């Protein structure tokens, strides 16, 4: 396989978290390309508010530090650490047949990087590179839908209208005859939910609507109040899929009242493994390719509400990952 020589300056810049809530750009060296590798010039990278906020604040539990490592992470939890996993760029050096391709990679925020070809997934031509930054979130949503066993005609309630919650609600709305609700405290999400044919209900109003008896509930708010709401609206023998990850925080789970009488099932969903229902036939590459394919729908552009220059990321990250951050997905522009 012919390799295109790398004669350019082998330097790059990467975003590092150096201490709690403090980031900086550092210089990084790029080795010469080896067989089966390509160099990628970054176009966009997505900031994952859930996981990256925990990293930014140093709240990754020591017991989970190994499992939470990103594929190309440098440094360790808590600090300093180079982290991230929503990179979209264009191959500018490597095998001839790869040059010029737009690719997605689970790589931290860095303006150029080298990766093995088997870690690069081509972005479909009908998916703009900016929107492709949502691929990791879409993969999480797809895996959770598989974990839920939701089907046509089901009444499905999603608690939490963040990026992942809206993505999984959009996928559920594609099930024939499904009745999909999404619940959140932020009324500004109502318009985006409507784009996907999902009924939005403010959290304060949800309880007043009476018994819900949902067939499937997916919880993505990362709050104990959201979890209580999820358990409360599930019907007899329904499944509640817990998509939130709380880091080192202890979370109250109200397993009294009707939890046992209703014979409810609380199901953990985590993207680090392919859902058991698909695992015999699906690997990580196939799942990620499908997530990218699903992003061909232009409605998903509405989930990206903030855009920041890579050079300004150290200054902007405290705002982006702050507890009162507005909007939905943030992308870094290179």
C-alpha cells in the first residue's frame, strides 16, 4: 500500500486539561507515518458536555479511570490529561486511496494527528463534517435504543432533552406508531423536540398529566430527580434504561413505593460495549458507521448550538462545561 511522504513540520497543537477547570493548548509532536497509518487535519471536534465536564472538574472515580480512557488519551485522570472523542477531519497524508477523505475518529481535541487506518471511519458524502461530530452521541443513542427493546406502537418517555436524550427520542420517533414524549426543565428544547415529531412536556407539568404507564422509559438527565420521574412514569413490568453517568456522585434511586409492585426493570446502558441483543453480529466499527449514516438527516443540525475557534477553547471551556451552560452541543472549529 503506497504511503505519501510526510515532509511537513511534524508539530501539532492539542487541548489539555491541566488542573480542575483550567485548560491550555500544548505543542505535540507527530511521528513519521508508518504502514497502515494516516495523518488527519482536523476540521471540527465536538465537546461532550456530560463526560468531558466530569473530566474537566476532576470527577472521574479512580475505580473507573481505566475503563474511561479515550482511545488516544494522553495523561491520566485527574490531571494533566488530553481527552476527547468526537473528531472530524480530512486525511492529508497516508495511503493514496485515503487522501482527501473526510473521516471520524475517537481522538482528543488536536489540530493534526496520526491514527491507524482501522480507527478512521469515512464520513458519508451526504453528512456535513460539522454534523458528523455528533457521531459518538448518536452511537450512544443507538446502543440505548437497542438496550431498551422498544418497538412499534410503544409509548416511550425520554427524561432529559440534552443532546443524547434528543437523539434517542428522534430514533424512537422513527418506530412505526410509537408515541414518544420527552421531558425537561428547559422549555427552550420544545421547538427542537417538535422537529423530530416528539411531544415535549415541561418537567413541572409532567406529574399533573396523570398516570403514564410507559412501555419504555429512557433516562438521560443525569439527576436524581430525573431518575425518580423515570421510575414513576413506567408501566407494569416496563424497562427503565439509565443512560446517565454520574461519575463519583452518589445518586438517590427511589426503589420504594411501586418499584417492586410494578416489577420494574432498571437497565444500565453504556456505549463501551455493543448492546447484548446485537453483539453477536455487530462490532464497534459497524455500529459507528451506522451512527454516521443516521446523521444524514439535516434536522440534526439543530442540536449544534455553539461554535468556538480551537484557539479560544482554553478560555471558553469553563463556560462550555459550566453547570449553567446554555444550548446543546458545542463544536470546536479548526
